[in-house]
C-alpha cells in the first residue's frame, strides 16, 4: 500500500516543492555526527539524510505506528545522549 500524498508543498528542508507525506519526522543531531548510526545504537531505525540529499546529521523517522511502538520510540529517544 502506498502512502497517501497530501499535495505538493514547499519543503524548507530540501528547498523545493515536493509531495507531502506527514508520516515522517526529521531530526537533526549535532553538526558532524552520523545521526543514523547514533540512533541505530539505541535501537531506533531511521533513514539517513544522505539518502535525501542532505548531511549525515539529519535523519527521517517514520512516525506511523501503533501507540505502543511510538511510546517505545519516545522512551528510546529520551535515553540518547550524543557526544
């Protein structure tokens, strides 16, 4: 099943018009950090910003999940302390 687009909007992240999919959130780690690698170490699966034309300090996270999974995500995220 394909996610439903909510039309084309200007994206401040990519600086271009793109289809919108509100099922994703973007996070930014400290400059120079590999955010995907950091979060993977805390059992949080993401997609690196490098896959979307940005730097490794950005990640895209899917936020469509059951409540229990989202609560677990928040618990794991709150335990992250980057160097």
